[in-house]
């Protein structure tokens, strides 16, 4: 296992970087939640730009990690190309992998937390969307204005204002 030691150390380093980047993503998700709750629409662009940058960084780290895992899999006699970190950890039962196991477990905990927190934001957004849809469709006045069109593009003479598109010019 001594020939794998530098690769294992590098893999641990990559996982720690991914975990730190996941923490950045988590902070962004919390910022997004605060913006959603206060309907601070002007903040969404900067939040999304930050999120995109973080996700690109995570993708780069994941690609580097996957390549290293595949290299290690080949050294361990596993079929390269299909091996995950978990399979590598399960296959190589050696105390020298204890640090890798701990780092991987910590990384997965943070990654699952990020996934769950994003899910909570989705629920908030869907809730707000439902309220807005209800508000738009409840008690809307009927418009007698000419040159109105339904969502399918058909001309109509009257209808609920929120579902009509008025031709301008």
C-alpha cells in the first residue's frame, strides 16, 4: 500500500477541497433562501452567478478526483472506468485508508446537507409560486378591451385580465 500513499493523500486533499467548496455552496443556498423569503428579486442574479462559479469549481474537482480514483482502481486490480471512491474504499481493506474513509464520510455529509438545503429552497419557491398563481386567478376582473389574445394566440373580446395578452401598437 506504500506505493498508493501519495495518491491517497492527493485524493484526501481533493475531497477536502470539494468539502470546502460545498460549504461555499451551502452559504450561497442560505443566502438564496433569505432572498426568497424576503422576495429580494434583485439579489438573485448575483446569487446565481456565485452558485454557477462554485458549481464549475466543484465539477473541475470532481473530474480530477474521478481520474485519480480510476488510476488507483487500476493499481488495485479493479476495472477502471466504473469504480467509485466507495467501491475503492470497500475493496482495499487496509488501515492506511482510514484517513480517506473519514474524509470521504465528512465530504458526503456536507454534500447531502447541501442537497437537502437546496430541496428546502425548492419547496419555498413552489409555495410562493402557488400563492402568486392563486392571487392572479382569484377575483380578477373581466376586461372588455379589444385586441386581446388568449395564451394560445386566439383573438378574444373579453376575458380575465391575468390570462390575456394585449396587443400593443
